[in-house]
C-alpha cells in the first residue's frame, strides 16, 4: 500500500516537472537557428528539445538496423546465429532421442538394435563419451567383441572416460583367459581409481593367482584404507598372504626371511592353522621349542586340527610312545570332547598299545557319525585286542565307503584339496579353503601310519617312532574291488565277540 502511494507520488512529480519544463520552454525567448546552405531553420526552444529527442531515437534505430545487417552478413558467411542454433537444437533433440532408444534397447537385451541407435546418436550428438560407451556396451551384448574393443580403446584416449575404457578392456582379457594383460590393465585401473571395489577384487585375485604376494598385500591394504574390507577380515587375509609369502621364501631356501614371514603370519592371525604350523617350524629351527609349543597350543585352543598335532609331534621326533602320550596331554586336555581331540588321543593310545583306553577315548565316533579315520582307528583297536580277521575286515570295508571326514574344501566351488593353499586350485578363488566335512568319495582316506602295522599284523616293527598324523596325498582313482557279502559284514559270532568286549 505504501509502495503504491510512493509510485503515485513519483508519477505526479514527474508529470509536474515535465509540465513545468514545457511551460518554461514556451515562455523562454530566443530559439535555435539551423542553416544548411541557403536554407535556414528557426526553432523555438520547445521544438529544439523535441527535435533533439527525435534525433536520439533515430540514431538508436539506425544502430539496431546496422546490427541486424551485420548478423545477416555473418550468417551468410557461416557464423552462428539464432537460425543456426535452431537447427543445432533440432539435431540434439534427434540425437538424444536416438540415445534414449539405444539405452532402452540395451536394457532389454537387444544388442544389435542398441548399437544401431547408438551409432545414429553419434551422428547427431557431439558427445563421444556417451555414444562410444553405449556402443561398447551394446556391442558386448550383441557379441561383437571386435567392435566393443575398438570402442573401449577409443574411450581410453579421453581422460574423462579412460577408467571406463581400461576396465572394459580388462574384463575382455579376463574373458579371453589372458591373465597377464588383464593384470596390467587391472593395475592401471587401480591407479586411476584405487577405491573401486571391483577393480580391487580383480587385481587381488590376479596377484594371488600369480603369487605376487607383496603386491596383493598392498592391494589388500588399499581395500582397508578405502573402507571396502572390515578390519578383522583384512587381518585374516593379510595373514594368509604373509603365510603364502613365507612358503615362497622357503622354496627359495631363505631361512631367515622364512622365519620372519612365518612368525608374522601367525602374529597377524593366531588361529590360522597353516600359519601356526609354519611359525612353530620357524621357532623350532631357531632352537626355541617353548615358543613353538606356545604357538601350537594357542592354535589348538582356537580349533583342534591334525596338522597342529603333526607339528607338535615333530618338535620331539625321537621320543617313545609313552613319552609322546605324556607330552600330548598339553593338547588333549584342551577341548577333551572335541572330535579331533578324541581321535588324536585314540591314536596316541594305540601307539602306546593301550587298546582298552583307546576304545574308551574313541567312544561312539565309529558308530554315531563314522568317517574313514574313525572306522580305521576302530579296526586298529580290534586288531590290537586280538579280534578275528573278519571283524577287522568288516570295519575296514565300512571305511572304504565312509565319508572322508573334514578336508580342506573350497567354500566357493567345493573342490577338495590335499593340503591348504591360499588360492583354490580349481576356481582360483582367494582365501576360500575351510576345514569342513567332505562328502564320501571314490577313494579311501589314507590310514594313519600308527595303525598300519597293527592292521597288517606286524606289531614287532614298532610304532613309537612313527609320526602321529600324516598329510594325505593327492586324491587318486581307486581300482575297482570286488567285495563279497561275507567280507562286508563280519559273521554273527565275530560281532558277538566284539559286543562282548564293548560291554
């Protein structure tokens, strides 16, 4: 309201000022004389002011006409004008429509149509980064590898799209099985975008597959730094890489570096069984059996495992069976109800020829959830207690078809390995091996060397000097064996004899 009043007052003031000015000019004497040759123009003051205003308006109109004339001349000469901008907008509209159709076709899985629309958009648009990327993706969907590779190489030349091009070429090389070039491209992509999770995982997998443990540890550290990996998982996998590096050093006969790497791996992840075994071996070579015992005990507390028992036995290879049984109490009193502890104790008691105690230690493992190892131990106990051959054969026959028990199994492809490795030998996955129950196979799990002399009846050769556990060899195809019904099940009187001893 107040502002409206102010505008009215200003308008009235301007009208009053104009009226006063016009009155003043009308009352003013004199005038303006303009002489052009023989012609004179006499203007009163009011006419002179009006003429001046008209002259200014005429000059402004002439300037506008001159600008229009110049724009027309520039258009004829090829410069951009409103007319050319109109045609450019029309081209952009067609280009973006074609690009949208290409994206829709790409999402629908119509690779050929998507590539055709993308090429049409490339003609209309000056956006090589967008159109080339869509062409590359459409060519991959259509199966045109050559066209896709050309598009990715074109993307590499532009700084804005270089990472996309390198990543696309990397995936093509991986699909072709060219891991050497794929690794170089992965390293370049990682240098461009170290926080990219897919590139991190791809580079880590390639480095692990090529045994580049030092580079893999650097990539793993980058994953932790960029938040792509939890700290506990990083600690575990870093220990796996340190252990793998230690194995490589062992192959190169560098004992000092091996000790350092093995001990570091165990320090990073004390519950990693292979790292604990390597660290124990390193301490043993340094003449520090107490440190080795401490490492193995801590790993056994985390998870009892036959490799730990074998490493613990290797600390005193020349001890008698009784001495070994006494020394192993350090482990067997930890998790006494654990399956591995009971099997280990049964093997130790068999080696010491205390078969009734071995039967008690084994308990119901041979009947409730039997595997090849438990059934073989039961056969050794029967042999040691003087059972007939039919009873022993009955247990061994069951062991042939029984599950093999826990094995190093890949959690990704379920491939079984004879020993722990950082990278699965079947699917090349990194850190996927776990000690878990394996399904029954077509070959028998190798029997402990403690029980072999007892089963075949050569007790006089002695078993005290044999190791507690052995590492299973590589799986082999079993030869076909013909088993009669009498061999599969022991006779009734033999079973009664076995039940009498159990009861």
